C-alpha cells in the first residue's frame, strides 16, 4: 500500500503520450474557476502533456501578456459580468481541425462552451473519454438573477440538461468540490459512481501571514481599528446586501473597525450600485478594486478577520487563501465554505440568513485577541495541507485511469466494419452533428437571448439584489 501511494505522488508518465483538449468557461478573468483551471493547465504543460486549451473570448484577453488559451471562441459577454462570455454555437469537428483529434477532453465548469462540447460528443460513434469539473452552481445563480416563476423553470431546466449530458457513457469522471454540489448532482440524475470529490489548492508561499504590512494597515486603519476583509468579484450573487446590513449593525454597535473590500466588476453600473449599498457607512469601508499577486496577498495578510457572505460558492477559493494568510473566517453556512471552515477551530459558520449571529461572531473575534490568534494559527495549518501540486496530481491520475480503462475496453471490443457500413455510419454521425448545432441555435433563441435582454434590464432598471437576502438554504 505504501509503494502504491508513493507511486501516485509522481506524475503519471502515460499522460505524456496523449493529446488532451481542455475547455473552460473562464480563463483570464479574476475568479476561482480561472485560477483553478490555469493552475491545472500550467501543471500539465510543465509535465510534458500535449495540451490544447479552448476558452471563450472576453474583452480583456487581448491585454494579457501571456494567454494560456490556444483557441478563443467568440460569444456575447454577460451584461452584469462582462468577464464571462456566452459562447455562440460552434461545430466541434471544426475545433478539432484547428487543434487536433483528442484522446481525452477535460471540461472545466461546463456552461455555454462545455454544454456544447458535451452535446456534440453524444453524436459521435467513438467519442473521446471525458472528465469534467463541476465548479459553478448555475442553478443558484438562476435563482438570484431571474424573477419568479422564471427562476424555478431555469433551475429545473439546468438540472434536466446537466443530468442528461453527464450520464453519457463517454463521461468517465465528474469532479465536484463540496457535499452540497454532490447532493445537487444526485438530484439531477448524475451517476454517483462517476463522481469524485476534488477540492482546490492554495499557493501557501504567496498567501502567507509573513506578508502582513504594518504601513498598509496604518493606511487602511489609521486609528488601529480591527480590519475586516472581504475578497470577491462585485456581483449580485456575492451577498453584498447581507454584508452591508452586517456592516451597518457593527457601526451601530460602535465596534472600531474598517472593512476592506477587494474586487471589482468590468460593468461599472453593477460596481457602482454595490458601492452605494455602503453609503451609510462609507467612513468604515475601503474599496480597493481588483488586486492580484503580491498586492492581493498583502491585503489578505494585513487583515484581521475574513468575512465571506456569498451563498453561491461551490468551493470558495478565497476562503482557503484567507486561511493560508493566517485569517480566521466567518462565513454563511452554505455551499463550499461549509466544508472548508472548521467551526471553533479555523473560524465560524452561521446560518445563511442570520445577520444577527454573523455580527455577533464578528464582535466576538474582534474583541478577543487570544481567540483570534488561536483561530488564525489553526487556519494557516489547515491551508498548509492543501497545495495545487497535490490537487492537480489527483486530476492527472484520474486522467491516466480513464485512459487505462478505455484501452482495456477497446482491446476487448475491436471489430472491423465494411466500407459501405462505415460510410453510412459516418454520414449519420455528420447528420446528427448538424442537427445538434441546429438545436444549439434554437436554444440561443429561446434561452440565451432572453437572458441577455433580462441581464441588461437587471443592470439598469431592477432594484439591486432584492432576492439575495431572502434566499432559503438550498438542498442541492
């Protein structure tokens, strides 16, 4: 057993001879999916994998010094978050012609790009093996963005489509980040025997308590106030109404604090409306905009307590980064953070709608230096056991296992087809692909176009985040 474990600590050599096509919904913008996928891309390429990366085009990609994507697919940017693009319908075989015929396809956080890939794979006689990583809970987003009764219909439709796509025999592994997502996948009819829990890693050399900067702290909190920090994209699903309400109550209770909010949104209308939620407590709040690299690490480490108010996170990478930076975490008890935060050891979880208890925990940790120090030490220790190298190695071995299983199956079922029969089957496959792409255009007409129109109305006309604070905890 020990030798087997040691063997799997090394990169599987069988992957170096394989062609892998990796598709991702996000590569470049500042978000958890993008950072997670980029880490895997760099890991696979560093170990000699023949890898091609396909991602949606987004407005900022041309400004990247080094773009990790080999092929960008055009699409329409979402009004409330221009960093995310809904991909136009495309033909998978044309992507193959621009890249290669893959031995394996890895689908990161399937949505507009991933769904199209999975749909077209179903039409192939001999599709490549597929591994997918379920990282974004689209149904939770739909509950927030769409008005009733469209929200319930969107949740049902997504679960139906996802379950149908994920059940195809070509899908070997479905990675999931937390128990809440597994419950959702089960309810959608996903084969449980193909699911495999995969967390996320953290760069413990970048995110480190040693990056605490006293000069920066004095700039943020000149009167030595407690520094509370929140790091996330400024977006409707991130729980800013909840955070604003908690901030107002902390001011009313005369806690000496500053709230550092790190993040932004390329849509300034959305960003400004979230800023206005804090108008009543403006003297206690500092917005930094987007930060990355050492600047982000300094912000984390210079804080005292990390506040996480989103209830749509399937993992919550920022929670792990904060813990690596030596911060205790107070989070709403829903989604990925529920599996990361260890209550009374690395921080506290509170019921997702209980602002009073959230405020009470902030006050408790703020006023008890010894408790804060103990939680911070435990948080850092927890993060040190989770590295990107370990996480990506697990993905690599699942890929290797998928290849081995596929090879065993093919060796036992090899057969020859007559030329005429092969031609007919190829014709039918081509016809099915054409019909599948036609279906994609139809779905764009009835689903994506209304989403874009509603998104524009939401940004400019609809009161901000009216549903967020009233959301009930979801079972899946």
